[in-house]
C-alpha cells in the first residue's frame, strides 16, 4: 500500500515458538506529522499495551514470551489525512503437542496389548500431529522402551510383550516442533506366565591342568523378561565326545557348575536348557566341546606389536605365552582383524603355536583396524586377548568421478565440477586442475594450472575466449596425486578476450608477447608468476591499448623463469570487469638466445667469433713482446766489422741471431 512499508518479513505469514520475543515493525514512508497516526489490530480488535505486549514510540509491536493465544492476523493501520492505509500478516505461535486426554489398554493377551488414546481439539498447538510415541516399561527392567506410530490418523496400536511381566504405558504426540507432553502412566498390566522361550547365551566349557578330571561350565543367566514365570532353573547335559548318550544334571538357578569325575584328556560335549514352573524351555544352547586336563591360557601373547604397515598390509609380531600361564598344551594362536567402522565383519586367522609373526593382506588404504590375538587350547573357556588399533598407510587416491565440463548459453563462461574419488585412500587435501585450450582444434596450449582445497569441487572461468577447453583433474592426499580424469567443452567465447598468447624471451631481462583477440577491449594487462614453486600471480604494471596485439615486458629478473598470461579489461573504471586469463606461456630467461629471430642469432654468433679472435690476437702480441725483449742496432765499419761474441743457440734471442748473420755476410762481401 502506498505510504506504508511493513518490514518484519517478506512472507505473508510468520511462525514462532512459544516463549519467543516477536517484533513487528510498521512505518509510513510519507506522512504529515500533524495529520496521521498508526494503530495495531489483532483479528479486528485494537491492541493496547499490557504486561507482555507493548507498542513503542516507533510504532513497533513487541510481544514478549509469546503464548499460543497470540496466534492471529495482525494489521498495521495508518490514518494519513482522510485516507486509511493498512497491511497485515498472519502470525502463528506453535509448540509441541499437548498431552493426550485418555490412554486405555484393551484386547489384553499373554504377549501383547492394544493401547488406545485420544486428543482434544487444539492439542496439536498450531502444528499438525504427524506421529505418535508409545513408551512402556516393566517391573523386570526400568528402561523405557519406545514404539513409534507414524500414521497421523491412528489412535491405537498393538505392543508386543513378554510373559510374566508387569507393564505400564504412556503416549505422546509428535509434530514439527518436537515430541509433545507425555500422558500419565497407565495402570499396570500383568501378562500371563509361560515356559522360557530363549536359551541362555555365552556357554563356555573349560578344563584344568591342575584338576585333570574336572570341567568348569559357565553361561549367562536369562534376564527377568525372558524367564517368563517363577522358578527359573537350568538343566545341564554332557557326554563324552565319542558317546551317543547325554547325562543330565539339574543345577537349579545358577550360571556356573563343575562336573567332576571325568576321564583325563577326553573331549566332552555340553549344552544347557532352561526351565521354570511352567515347564522346560523351548530352546537349548548350542553344543560346546571341552577337553579335560586342559584350560585356556591365562595370559595373552606378550609384546603384541606391529612390525610393518603399508597401504594394504599389516604385519604383527608377538612373544610366546609364558609356560606358567598354560594349563595343558598350547595348541595355536588366533588372530582377528576388523574395520572399526564395521565390527561385525571379522576376519580370523589361526597359526601354529610356534609361529610368532603374521601378515594381514588385501586391506584398504588409510583404514583403521582393530587387531587382537589370543592363545588356544582344546578348552573353550575365557580367553585373554592382546589388542592393537592400527591404521594403514595412505596411497595415491583414485580418480575423481562424474567430472563434467560445460559452458553457458552466452558462451563466455566455462565451468567444471566433479565428485571426490570413491577410493580416497586418505584425506583428500586438494585437487590439481590443469586446464588446456585450443582455438584451432589441433594443439592444446597451457591455459592454467590450479591447486584448490579439498572441500571445493568446481571451477568457473568468466569472459573466456572462443575455443575448446580441456579440464584434467587429479585428487591429492598425503601420498600424492591420483590419476587424472579428463573432460572438455567448447565455448563460443567473449570476443574481447585474448587467446593464442605467444611468449618469447629476447634477453635475460626482456620478454615479448603476442596474441590474438576477435574484438578490441579497453586495454590488455599482463600478469606473471615465478615458474618454480609459486602459484601467486601479480600484475606486471604495464598495459597495452585494446588495439595492440603485442607487448614488451622489460626489467625482469633474469635469474628466474616466469609464466605469463594476459587479461582483457572490458569496461574500465572503479568496478572494472576483466576477462578470464589467456593461456599461459613460459618465459625461459636462461635460454633467451633460442627465442631470437634467425638474423639476430647469426649476427650474435659472428660478433661472438670476432670477439674471440681479437682476444686471441691480443694475447699473442703481448706474449711476443715479453718473449723477445728490447732490440739493439749494430754499427759496421769496414774493413774491421765489429761482431758481438756468438752465444749458444739456446741463449741467443732470435732477433739478434738474424742480425749477426747479416753482418757476417756483409763483411765477407767487402773482403772480396
């Protein structure tokens, strides 16, 4: 409505829990200070201030400690001149359901009873009831058991019970807010007695080296809810292993018993059946075989430890059980291993008593296993185990799955997404995404190498040039990178984005760039990073106009190699937009000679050769000067030439020897 802004919520209705503080704001965008005022209405009745509800000076309606009756339609009404303006919202205050009105037991059976309940109108507390919760307990066990009824229109359910139990019940409704108030406990219902339905568990039969004619029998007594009647007791049956007939013993209400007078070093089969005053139980325990004169070892293997752990194997070693803890003979060792996440999947291995090392194979990488070891005799009594918790090593992860690449309808955005490997084989710490690009469909150029965290599984590039993009994704864990998964897509591209970037280093401080673009952007900007162990890109600081297709980068440090890329600045300004980077090019500063044009390379070789030759000549001249020493002139007077004494050849300088020969020849000519 013109003139009023209702700012509490964008929704026409609001829902709050009881006890909440609710604030409804109402303001008039244009009004006259002398000719307007605001009032609040609830269900056509004007709201006045009270202990919980207050309208402050800004016309804000505040409800403290909201109650169920606060539910209703609230309207902000303003009088501006002669015009009345208003807006409204539906406010709902809800809570968990109230307690059911009646809970009745009917159709009582020996092992079941029907529970019936009813709710008054409004007991859903403004949130529909969609399920019900029946809670019950017995005199045998005060633990509350639960049975849920998920049909919203149900008002009764059958509960299974045990014989000879004293049960009480209560019911609660469930809505979107939570479990509602429970009803009071019903009066007790006592089920009829019956014979035992179940057998005791955990039957063990142990011999003894100190008492070779005795077997010790033990089991877990039936809990009260399974005794089914008074007078619980147990019948014990045993026979020699090669006999057909059992001997029975009534051992009353105990869970341990000694059988004496047995033959030494013999196998005996034993089982137990319960009974009560209503008769014998319906089930007996499985038959367990024991061996007289031998008891289970009273100690686990000593110093149980791992000696080797790989991604797929665990090797363990232990020391023998001391003889003082062995009654009879140690027959073997049993080793058990299981994944701690699936303890019901146990793998057993048995080795001879003289074997003290074992290796588990075909394990899963980076998985925590529980391993235990114990000694065996021919007796089935209590075993003493040594236990280890071990995690296998990481190995390289498997490939990522469901890698998909695509582009938007406009064609200027390409993206890829994937899921983590099925076989992570460790903690996935990141992904290596290598993106290559081709414009002509033949050779793929490097577009970018990206390392992203393990909790991110997508990449997007905006304002990309036209071409085909190939994504190669590898998962990484502590053991390294896994195999690559490939996907590619074609993008019609942003015509102002650069592509086919060529990078040439022409000196150890200068790099030449050339590229192509379909249309001219505002300008081009170069970015670079150090090639060795650096993923941070930084701006070069020099830009080229949008009409340029080449650029020179000067002043680089020739001790490093660089990766260079180019971006287009599409709309300059404070909030400028730039394209995704072009493909990357490597500026190999150490081998810049190979990037020079052929003509320049030839002149470089020629000048280098001339320089070497001149250097050699200079060295030779200096050497000759120091080797010859100073040169002296000789004066000759005929007919008596003066000749210096002849020196041995090894001591005469070459220049002086030549002069002496010339003087001798001249003197001979004059003499003639």
